[in-house]
C-alpha cells in the first residue's frame, strides 16, 4: 500500500466493528453504537484488516487538516463505544446552599437556590448523556464525547455570574476532571 501525504491510520480494536457507507461512518462496540456523517469533508475512507485509513482526496494543506479532523472524530467514536467518557463537576457556594436535580427523561438539569435566586436555572442535557448528582459532585457520562462535553458545559454556563467580580463571587458549578471510562 502506498502512503500518501496526510494519510491517517486508525487501529480498530477487537470487539469493535466499523462500517462505511459513502461518507457515513458507523462504529459498533461493547458500550453501544455511534454514527456520524463525514461526507462533507474531502476525505477518503479505506477499511483494511484492523485498520481504518483516512486520506485527503487532494493533498493540500487544508484538506490534510480536514483528514486529521475526520480521523480524530473516528478515534473519539471508537473510544466512546469501548470505554465511554466521564466529566466530573463540583458544586461550590459560599452562603446559599445550591440544590441540583437531574431529569434525564426531560433532558434538563434544574439548579435551585443559586445565589439565593427564587427561580431555578435550567441547563440542557444533550443527546445520550446521563447526569448523576451525588452530594457536591455531578457526573456527566456517555459514549459520544460531543454530547458529554456540551452537557457539562451547559451546566457550567448556567451558573455563570454576570456583572460581578469573578474573583470574589466564586459560586457556581465547575468542571474539575475529564476522564475516559464510565
């Protein structure tokens, strides 16, 4: 096999199945299945024994970068169906105790009594991410990295205090650990 400029090779582990349908990539593994449409990127996919090769259609600087983007997405999908992703958030407050309730079925997280506010703040749960609240910690877990990270970011953004000094008013919910595995 001749290696072209900008070609990326991804090892497919045992127990993971990768299917290609045009520009659509589907990955099946022990934790579930993920699919993503990458047909808008100018890349070619080639599946050989235990390897997925992503190569640009024409090796320009921009298309080589897009091949790297496509390879990173497929690696994240393989990582998600084998191990999954976990983000840990910490609830911090100075005076008013904050109550957090997660409603996975409704797709939202309620943050009550934040800085003494009467109305609860709401953060949206994206995709298949699962949110668990235990004491001062919040766990956001799932197989798709984009869903897990966006859900954690939505929770963190919902508690942002505006028009006050961030060094003094430290109340909020903050991401403190990102890890692989559920």
